[in-house]
C-alpha cells in the first residue's frame, strides 16, 4: 500500500553563511538543473521530499487525546506505515462524511521523528471550525482519519544547525517537534525557543519547557513577568548569544505574528535567507 | 476511504466555481509565503525576461506601466484548500511582455522567479493567450506587500503558488525545471480543476 522508505537527502549547497545573491535554491535532489535567480534575497533550500510519500493517503488511528490548554488538545495516532518526518514538517489530514464530502486541512507534526509508527498533532479549537471542531467535540480513541505526508522540506530542522525558534499560539507545534528531537537525541547544537501565548493557562506544552525556552505572555502573566508582545529586546538577547555559524531562524504562527517576528529578526541583523516561515494562513 | 465516524461537515454548497476539495474563504485572504516579506519599493522593482528569446529585456516600474493595461476579474485557488471569488487584479497581460521579447520556437517552459529568490515552473502555454498577467493592483488599490506587492505574477487558472509574489523575471527554457514548491513535493502543473496538489496527484 505505502512505500515506507524515507528518503531524506540533505541538500549540500543550501547553507549560505551570509545572504548571497547567487546562492541557488537547490532544494531538490537534482541540483544540477538548479536555476539561479539573479536577485537580492535568496530563499534557502533544505530537504528533498519523497514525492511518493507526499501523494499517498494513509489511515491514521486515534489512540490518545491529551488536553494541553482549555482551547488546545494533542491527538496521538498510530500510523503503521508512516515513513518518518523531520521536525517542523506538516501533513494533510482529511475527514469524510457519509455522503462522500471531504474536508482537508494542514497540521504540523508535534511529535519527534523517533516515535516509531506514531505521530501527534496539537489542534486549537477554532470557533465554527469544521475539522478542529470534529476533533474537539466528537473524536475518541479508535476513530480513523486519513493523512498524507510529511510535506514541505523547507520548514524542517534535521538537528544540524543552531536553531532559533519563535512561535505564537499553536505556531509552537512544529517548533516543539524540534525541541523534543533535540532532547531525545541529546543534541549539543544550540537551540532556543521564544514562545508567545495569551496567558500561562493558554501556553501549550507548558510543563515541558526547560532552560532553552523563554515564554512571552500578551494578556496576563505570572507575577514578576511583564505582559507584552515578542519585542526587539527579546530577539536582541537571543541574537547576542550567537553560536558559530549563526542561527537558523524558524518562525511559526498566524500571518500577523509571522510578519511581526520576522521583521524583528531582520531588523536585528538576522540574514533574510536564514529565516524560514510557516504561516497558518 | 472510510467514512469518519460522526463527521457531518458544513452544509453542502452547490457552487460550480469551486474546484474539488476547495472551500470559499469569503473575505479572508490567507498569506502563506515561506520567506520574509521584502521591503521592495516600486522604484527598485524590475521585471526581466531572458533565456530562449530573440530579445531579452528588463522593464522598470515605469516602463512596465507604459504597456497597455489589462485586468483580471474572477476567482483564485490556493493549494491549501481556500478559493476566493470575484477578485480584481490590474496590471499588464504577460502576452504584451512576451510579444516584445519573442520566445524561440523551441521554447516550452518558463521558470518564474521572485526578488526573494522564490521560483516556480510553468509551461509556456499557461503563460500565453491572455491567461497570465503581471499585476500591481488589487481591487482599486496597490497590491499589498504581503500579497506580492509591488508586483506579482498572476496565473489564476492554476493553484496560486504559481503566481509568484514579488516577481523579478521569467527565464524561458526548452524543458521543465522544478521550482521551490515543486522541488518540495508539489505538482509541476497545479491545475485546481484536476486537483493537482502534490507530485503524483
Ligand atoms: C502548514 C500549516 C500548518 C498548520 N498547523 C496547525 C497546527 O499544528 N495546529 C492547529 O491547530 N492548526 C494548524 N493549522 C491551521 C489548520 O490547517 C486549520 O486552518 C485550522 O485547524 C482550522 O480548520 P477548521 O476546519 O477547524 O476551521 P475552518 O472550518 O477552516 O474554519 C476557520 C474559520 O473560518 C470560518 N469559516 C470558514 N469557512 C466557512 C464556511 N464555509 N462557513 C462558515 N464559516 C466558515 C470558521 O467559522 C472559522 O472561524 C495549520 C495550517 C497550515 C497552513
């Protein structure tokens, strides 16, 4: 049914240390044909994706539901033929009604790659949401849905370079896969997470964070913690702590948050071609 | 696939303008670019066509605006499943640019590239015959930066990742060369009516 061989190939020429107007976006496995755009910015390449895996729908059986916050829960699935993923990647998920009607959405993968045959997703409950609504009000262990993926080799972190992660709300989901991978493998490469939530109660994965994480609260915060958005000061503090070769920055959240955080990074001197953005729309 | 227990979904809408698997995003216009939105002023923007053409050429903002204006009014479809109905984009038909550079008889494809380094590949046939534009207006105003302003490519009959934001140029080729998302597992053509989302669809 499904080809299970993962075929991750790290693109060798995808790591310009400085913004380079001539670095080819050689994301694919055929760098020989890579067309080089003669332009000022450069979107960096990353990981070639297995096209067959991306095209095949697989059955995923819900095995566990864990509440994270009043508005978010984690859904754990058994996907026996899951080909593996890299931290940061997402998948497409679909639900089917009795009349054949199908609803499909993208979800980031929260679990680290080493969780053999299982994946976890963390879903916000969106008001009036067709798919997240089903998960939060109907789903129970034993239910089956379908997934295809992993998708996008761009917002992916193989654990190779120092990673600076900035997320808000459920935008922390793909970043958590990176944090978990970093821990599970005992990686020594530097990793920092700046995570924004409305309040401590709404901070997803709150009990799992360690010294690598700085939480930022926008509406209410514990005593002694200021209330406010992710700011230039937060970003400056992280960038000041520059590892050899600099940071690879990953920004994830709503478009508004992604614009805000990526602009702060650029203003603080982070090269544009070392900022990867995943916008949830 | 099996029916999902207890899933009814939204009330069904009969809408012949909605390609398979898409939903009507209404007033929303999600932004999904993977890179930092560039701060590109119209005065800095240029658009070039080169490769297999008789006369490669680069247009400045003013030179591009001097070509006959043309607008698209209709629908757009994003691979992430939203469609947006009845939008208006204003600019210049890509035919007007291509007529001036004259693609060679053996030309079959193009790579469109952005001022960010983003790339996407298209058959030449999808870029000609009044089906593609370089646009700088959305509705009655300038195209916002996060949606590709000052100017983007518009190929509305294909999924919207083909409509490269912050368009910088076209390289005309005699073969197909996958672009940014196409190398990341997305379909080479991306026809929403055939639901060509991922490679292999
Ligand atoms: C790459 C990527 C990764 C993502 N990862 C995550 C993740 O890890 N976790 C997460 O929670 N989300 C994630 N998302 C967002 C996710 O894909 C969905 O958009 C989200 O779950 C909402 O889907 P839904 O079906 O619940 O809501 P939808 O039904 O899509 O509704 C969204 C909003 O639009 C309104 N709406 C839309 N269509 C209609 C209609 N026809 N009639 C009435 N109202 C309508 C709804 O009322 C609601 O307010 C990700 C998105 C992307 C692109």
